[in-house]
């Protein structure tokens, strides 16, 4: 099951969103993918968001496992 998260984001602030599912700060990236990439020859990267206005967004990712990441 995909974990679904709703966040408020502020204009002119850079957000890095986790795409690998290993972050301990979901939905935000904490760079856990870097070591995993080195060990497993993968290429996970965070998704960058630069909002132009304050808003709320809903996020989900098939790599975010409810049981593993809570």
C-alpha cells in the first residue's frame, strides 16, 4: 500500500521529496539514498519542488511502505 501524505509548502522555498522510500523524514529527503545507491548501483534522487505560491500538495510514492517507514 502506498503511503499518502499531505503537506503545506511555502512559496520560494526549495523542497526535496524522497523518491526511494528510505528517508526517516518522509516525505522529505534526508539523503539516505546516497549510501544505498553506492552499495546497490542504483540512481535514486530526490524530487525537487520550488513552489511559486503557498499551497498544499498531496504526495504518494510506491516506494513509501507504511509499515517500514512509520
